[in-house]
C-alpha cells in the first residue's frame, strides 16, 4: 500500500426546535454518512480487488493495514493497526 487515508469521524446533527423553545438545538443522529470512508492506493494492478467488487454483502471484505507512527519530539515509534470491513465503492486502475 502506497498511501492510506484514514476515516474522518464526523457526527451528523439535525436542528430541532420544539414548541416554546426560544432557539434550536442540535440533535445527534450518529456518524455522518461518509464518516467511515477509507481510501488507499497501491502500486500496480491487483486482480483480487476486481474480484472483490462482486461481493454482495455489506461486510464481504476485510482489510488489515499495519504500519507505524513516529513522534517528532522524542523519536518514539508506535505500531498502528487498522482493520476495516465493507465493500469497495470504486476501483480506479488508470
């Protein structure tokens, strides 16, 4: 994997103003529609990605990404693991 864009967790709110309320309040509706989107790019063409596009279930594919992050101030390195389940929305081979 050449690059990985982690999900940006954002909440979805809807304004609510009940009778007698002087102003509206935000009602929390959970995560935003695109809050769990993850993007990655690889070098070359991977035929398995095209085969996985045919999966019918919403959790048909499990991907595991591993790597590490390093602190700028201390140089400490920490292992990071990301496991995602779902389907591919787009495979761009070009």
